[in-house]
């Protein structure tokens, strides 16, 4: 274990608990609705993958923070420890999100020899972090045309927002991350290859968000979009 790995572990837990306590305190003080604070925690947690990639020298230490939050999020969910995240009607979506990130990074991130495919994992996480958050926030605020599926109700406005936000997030990740200092062992796709792969990922992620039963999209969106993008990356020689 290097100093980078040790520092990464310390900073990851400091960041995570600062995010939880900070959003909890601000949300209570400003009387934000729970759906908003939950999504802010969701976005903040997902964006930390960039901190993970920047800080850790070894992938197998880098997956520890999100891995431990599988257990911690389950305990928080059962005890409703953070009202910013969980209430009596909440689903265990935060647990599923931690499972998805841990699984994707464990399967695709490599810091030693061999080809690193963490750009696919990062893009899949961005689909959930930014795309799904856009769907939820836009749908709740401006959704007027609603449809029901899988025991939940969604809006076409929210679905459209997910697609609009997801594609550029995926494209930039797949274009700029490969070959960079954060992923030097990954194969660049180029702007066009990244755009095509991002389009496939966006379509799958949007359909997964539309069709998944309530709460399970934190599993289906990143895992299914990640699988679709990985197939295309392999086909393109990445």
C-alpha cells in the first residue's frame, strides 16, 4: 500500500461523511424536500469516482471505499440514520448504487499491467449519477406527461432530461478519460468512437431507467449501460 492509497482511503471517508452530514444539516436548515437532498447525496457520491481515480495507485485499494458503503448504506437505510437519504418510504437504492460502482470498478479498473477499461465503468456511473438525477429532478419539478411502469410513475419530461444529460456526460468521459493521467493504460476511442459508444450507452441507460421497478434503476442503469458500452469498446478494439 502506497501513501497515495492511504491518503485516498482517508480522504474518501472524510469526503463521504462530510457529504452526508453537510447535506443533512443544510437540508434541515433550508427545509429542502427529502427527494432533493437524496439526489444531492447521490450526485456527490457518484462524482467521487474522479477523486478515486486521481488518488489511488492500486485499483484493489480504490474499490474499498465504495465497497464498505454497501454495508454502511444498508445500515443507514435500515436505521434511517440520515433523513437526507432515507425515510420510511425509501427504497434501498443507495445500497444498489454502491454495489454497482464497486462491481463495475472491480471488473474494469486496472492500474498495473493489462488494458484498463475504467472509462467504461466511469461512463456507466455518470449515466446513473447525472442522467438519473436529471430525470428525477426535472420529472418532479416539471413533469406533466406521466406514465406508469414497474410499480412506479415517471414522466416523459424526466426521461427526455435523462437522455439529454446522459449522452454528453458519457461522450466526454469516453473521449477524454482514455489515455489520460487518470487512465494511462486504456485505449483512446477518439471523438467519433466515443460518441457512438456514448449513444448506445445513453439509449440503454434511458430504457433501463424507464422500465426498471422502483429503486432498482441504481443497478440496472449503470450495469446494463456499462455492458452495452463495453461490447462496443471491445468491437472498436479498445
